[in-house]
């Protein structure tokens, strides 16, 4: 093992590709994956914000504010 050169198993020696640029499909895939990671990051931040302060994202009005002639908690009787 001592003195032996380290060879790569991916490329045979002396066969280095000249054109190492990405194709259009690879560029499109790369951009799509980056956009997915950005979207995932935004969702993770939003979920942590909701977990840390869940009542901030709730509206201040309730479902019973618009009901005329009914007290809050009387919705069960209104269905009958």
C-alpha cells in the first residue's frame, strides 16, 4: 500500500472529460431543487413561528360573532 498512487475509480486515468459544463436539463433540475429547498426553508420557519406563538396567527373574531339572535355556545340548538 505504501508508495502506490491513489487512483480514482470514477474516471479511468487519462480520460478526463473536456466539457465539464452542465446541460440544460441539469441546470433546470438544479434550479428546481434550489427552489424546493427555499420553499422548504420558508415552511420550516413558518411552522416554528406557529409553534412558538400559536395564538398570534389566529384571527381575533370568532365564528359566533356574525350570528344574530344567538348566544355564543348556542350553535347546537340552531342546527335542530
